[in-house]
């Protein structure tokens, strides 16, 4: 092709760009060194990661730390503590009382899986475990609300305590929903956002209902 | 090697002129496909002539068959196959919900709103919402009814959630399965013009359950009359959606079987509503305030004895 012989890039056009190296790439040296480190360091590193995510949930900003380095330790701890705190409720002989430990566990995990599947089926770009991680971590405000409710119920179970519990649970429910929506909404196609947000709303509503209707013996 | 002139844009003559110059040249003709009128703005069309077509769905049956053939081509073990059932936007879901709550007389829900794009999002999440609405409203209503009594100790009644879930999901999936099987069987005997796929039937049933969500919330009101009025009202609305959907599918059949099918559909729907009301909502034990009646009897007795 003689026509292309004199094609060349002039020297004074700068060729530039950006290459981002994904954070967290392991070199063989690093792997070797974490094997030798004391156990305390390993545990502290994981605990710090979990703690950092808790902070992200309480003050939701549009950061991608929660999404990138997902882990399921936080959701597990939150789920177990919430399920434990929901025990000791009014279990009559009719056995029509509050949810059992297994029921809370199943509702939280099965609900999170269904919501994740729903968002992926609707065309979301977030990965399965990232979504589970976000939904699990955003249960933190509701766990705090459960703690507050139990403390308030120690003081009494009248109308005033109910109103306090209602306000606290309502506020935490709003916080949870807003936090998880802030993290998850960007990965959805724009004309289906409401379809993805509504199941999250329902999920946290059910958990809030379980917390609010907890009555001690 | 192509010269520069060959690469320049060339004006071609009109087809007629070219053909006149060279009559034996091979020609290819591509016709514009006839535009089928969209049904989304059906209220702008003539209601008379279009009604039967709307109900039968014959005006766009070719197009819907084509669309159905194009869509679900992925094998059923891949994730993409199931994504085709969630191919709806927010406004489409809202439109379908609106169509189930305000049934337009004479317009078929499936043809008008679903249009060979049945989705599983609506049925699944409407059923989930209904389960929790019934459980929560039942709990709240029982709480308010028994509030003043000294022996009452509030229980969250969490068992009822699983019972509600089983009932509603069984209704929303098994009844369409049975109905679809029945329609397929009748189709093999009598040539029906209209036939629905299984997913379309699930879709209609799922969206027709939407009216029960506000109904369940209003059932908290502890008045028997109010509750039964609500039952009848919601039954009329969602029942009419179901009837208008399934009547065209059975009306070519034996008259008795057609009427029996539609009656069975309505009966099951009514059974669901009444059953939920009876099981999840305690009866309000309100005494009818009638102090006047004993006094009236007293006076009549007195006068009669005179």
C-alpha cells in the first residue's frame, strides 16, 4: 500500500494518558511476608477493615471502599447479635411469639440473597457478594436501634417507651435504607432504580417491624 | 488498487431511470413493513371496531409471535434466560399495576399491558408485599381490638408470616399452573383463538393481587361492615380483570365449561380474600349499641297488656 508509506505521527503531539493499577494487587513477596507475621497483625488487619466499613455505613459517602473489598464478617456479626437480642421475647405456650433465632437468620440472609438476585436480574452491574456485603453492613443502624430498644424496655414498657422506640426504630430504618441505597443505586440502570430500591425498603421494613414488636416476657 | 476517483461518492440515478436504461437487470425490492397501530394509546382509537381485536389479540398476534420468538433464545440454564423475565422498566411496572386496579371495561389486561413481555418482577414482589402487609395489618388490628382488655398480652404472632407466605405464593403459582393446564387441554379439543402462555397467566394473577395490599391495610379498621364492603369492592375490581382476561380464552368452548371455568376463577379469588380476612384478622367483638330497642319493647308490652 504505497499510500500509507508516508503516514507518521508528528513528534510534537504528546501521547499521554493514565494507567491505574488496581489497589491490592499482591506481589509474591507480600504473600510470603503475611504468612510470617504474628497472628495479632492478621486479626487486627481484618478487624480494622470491618471497623472502617462500619464507619462508612454510619456516615455514608460515595466511596467505593465498601464495594471493592467486600467481606461478610461484619454482616455475620450483626446478624447474630440482632438475632440474639430478639430472643427472650414473649414466648407464650401458644408459641405465637416473636421470631426464633433461625427465623431472623433466614430472613436476613435469604432476603439479602433475593434482593441481590433481583438487582442482578434487572441488569445491575454489582457483583453478588458485594451486594450481600452492602446489605449486611447496612443492618448496623437497626442493630443499634435494637440495643436502644432493649435498654428502653428495661426502664418500662408503657406508652412513652413505645413512642421512644417507635421514633428510634423509624429513624434507624430510614438511615439503613438511605445508606444502602447510596451504595447500591449507582450500579443500577437508570430507569429501573425504583424497582431495585423498593425491595431494599421492604427488607429493612420487615427487620424494623421485628425490632419494634419485640416485647419482653 | 482502487483509484481515488472510485472512492469518491457517486450519485446514482433514480431506480426507474436505471431500469429504463437496462431493463434486464436484476432487481430487489424491499417493502416497508405495514405499521401495526400501537395499543398503548388505545383510548385515542375507535372503541367500537377495535374492541373485539383488543380482546382477541388478533391484530398483533403475528408481531407478538415474532417478539416471543426473538426474546427467549438463551438456554434455560443460563442467567440470561431469567433476565428476559425481568426486562421491565419502572414505568411499565407502574402501568401494569394501574391497569390491574382500574380495569378498563372491554380491554384485555394481557393484550394491553403485557404484550408478550411477561415479567416475574411484579408477581413476585407484589406477593411478598402482600404477605407482609397481611401479617403486619392482622397483628396491628388484633392489637387495637384487644387493647383495653386486662388479660391481653401482646404477641407479634410471627408464625403467621410463614403461613401467609405459603398461602399466597401457592395461590399465585399453583392456580395459574392448574388454569394453564386446563386451558391447554381444552385447546387441544376446541380450537380457541386466544391462548396464553404460562408466564402471562402468572403475570395476570400476580398483578391482580395488588388491590389486596391497600385492602389489607384498610382491614385494620375493626368494623365488620367496613371489612366486608372492602372485600366485595376489591373482589369486583381484581375479579373483573381476571374475567376480562380469561373470558375470550374460553368463550369458544362449550358454554357450560366456559361459565364453570370463569366461576371457578372467581370463586378461588374470593376464597383467598375471605380466608385471609378470617384467619389473620380477629373478629371485632363490638356490641351493637341499641338501648332504644328494649325500652320500645317495654312500651309495646305495656300498651298491649292494656
